[in-house]
């Protein structure tokens, strides 16, 4: 019975180590990305954003007679 418990402990430790390794790999992958590749961010530089006041309103189609 002790052997089974030891095997289970060993397997759980192996799985935990594998999970930690995958997390480190994912973190490294994100750290190596260039800023414009990050999800949810626009590729424009920080100082060149347009404000809503400088954007022209959408044009409406001309009425047809």
C-alpha cells in the first residue's frame, strides 16, 4: 500500500513540475514579443493617438429624389 501512495506522490510532483515549466515557457514567449504584437493593443505609438474631437463624423448618403 505504501508503494502506491509513493507512486501517486511522485506522479503528482511530476505533473506539477510540468505545469510550472509550461507557465515559464508561456511567460518567456510573451516577454519576447514585440509591443505591437501584444493582443488588445494598437500598433500606433503612444503620442500619435487621435482624439474623438479630431475625428470627422460619418457622412450620410445624399437623399434621393
